[in-house]
């Protein structure tokens, strides 16, 4: 296991800044994910760590070793690409063993190591098949086995599940997490799938236009977004713009027309004053039709504009005059259109963010 550190790393492609002064540390044995919309720089950052791209500025460290000028084949990283990159003319065994052959391992050592990794990824008995004779999930496991068999210091995964169907993606992300914890290998993952990142990661770096917007554990970046981009990128939300009318210790109240919304700032260093413009971020799953202590919650009564059945819940859009909010309710609750509904959301679940210099994610 190694610690991976990026220090002031930048990379340009012509006029496009793909990675913009990124500094962070990935802990040993951690499952760390770069998450963001297409074109945000997450794959470029991964390729810089692998040595497949050279940074215009900054340094890369594995533990205390500066590997910035070390070629990819000497960094001892294993990489799984989005398209798996399997050789179609080679069997499963030959694909997996290729990295060992070019490293000069004996036939006996190769057989032993390949057998072990086939067992690990549950492909025992398929070693003589060709990639075209495998399912998408099996091909993904072969690509993973090929990366693991060389016993890399760092495992790099570039959207390895994106070509799988929805059900298989869920199964494979659980398998990836199991393998990573069993092997205790430092793993760096790239995805644009928010749910995937939240489920599989120990920590997440949310990226936008080459910059790191926030780093934290999944519940931290989801529940306490430090800027509007993260708040609007992770999950659905209702975004209400208003003016601050009250600041009472940890609680901030904003107003729009007759509506008052009370919530909390996500960072103790963040400040707001009366009269300043701010946003309230309300996630639909945080609403309830009833609550034990209404004195600690915002109460909204609105008109049902539309209702959708989503399976585990119904989703309602409530009109509150000039604004509307998105609310998830129990599947048995099916109010008619234009009827009145009252919902509650605790103050602690509402995030208040200053409007100044904030940008909303337009790609979800």
C-alpha cells in the first residue's frame, strides 16, 4: 500500500485547462474516487498518476518517492480502462498473464499467479475462453485480473463499469469494493455516476473544469456540500434563492416573498449577514408528511403540480407561489393534482449557501 500525493498539478491541452493546480493526498489502502461531469479532468488526472500524461506543472509522489519523471511501466500501477482493452486473439489466461511474461516470470510462477487471481475474481474454469465468448461482466473481471496479477502498488480504474447494464453495474461495484478491501490496495477510481461514487468510495473528490471543488467522505460531500456546484451535482434538489433575514447562532433564515426557509451553513468558517443574497438547498428525500417536533422544521403548504411514481416513493412537485419544491413521499400517498399538501423538512437538513461567486451545475 502506498500514499499517492499530487502537488500543484496542472495540465493543458491547447487552450483547455484539463487539470488546474490540483493538490491532494490519497491515503494508503483507500478507495478514492474522482467524480464529476464529462470533461471535468478526472480521467486526465488519473492518467497523470499512471504516467500516461505528463503534467505541465506540479509533482506526483508515491509515498516519499517523486515519480513524476518515472515512466508508466516503472511505476508499478495496474490500470483498468473503460473499454477493458482485452486482446481478442488471446485467451483469458493469455490476457491475464501478459504483464507477467514481459516482466520475465517463469512459466511455473505465471501459472501459479494467474490461477490465484482467477480464483479471486471468480473466473476459474474460463481461462481457455476468448474475450468474445465472455459476457460484459466477465470481460470486466478479466481486465481487473490482468491489472491485479502484477501486484501493483496502486490500482487505477477509469469508468470500468460504464459499459455494463444497470443490474450488472450494481453487482460489479459491490465486487470491486470487496476485492479492494480484501487486497487492501490503494485504489483510485474515476466515474461520472454519483450513486456509484457514493456507494463504493472511502472518499470522493468532486471535480469541475479541472479543479477540485470538494474532497470528503461520501456522506460529507452529499450532506454538507461546501459550494453550490457540489450541492446541485450530487443528487436532485430544490434550489431557492432569497435574502438573509435572520442569523441566529448556527441557523440562517432566508426569505422569498412570504416564505421563510431556515437552515445551516455547511462550514463553520462560512459567514452570512442580514440583507445578503443566499441559496437554500433542499433535497427531496429529506421531506416528511409528519414530524415529531415541528418547532425544529420548516413547514410548507403547497399545491400539487405533478406526481410521479418512482417505485420506492412518489415524487411530487409542490407549488409555493413563485417557487416550487420537489418532495419524495411514501408510495401509498397519492394526492390529486391541484390539491393542497403540507410537508416538513428539519432545519439541519437545509443547506444555506451564499450566492456570491456560486455556480450551479448544469450537467446532471
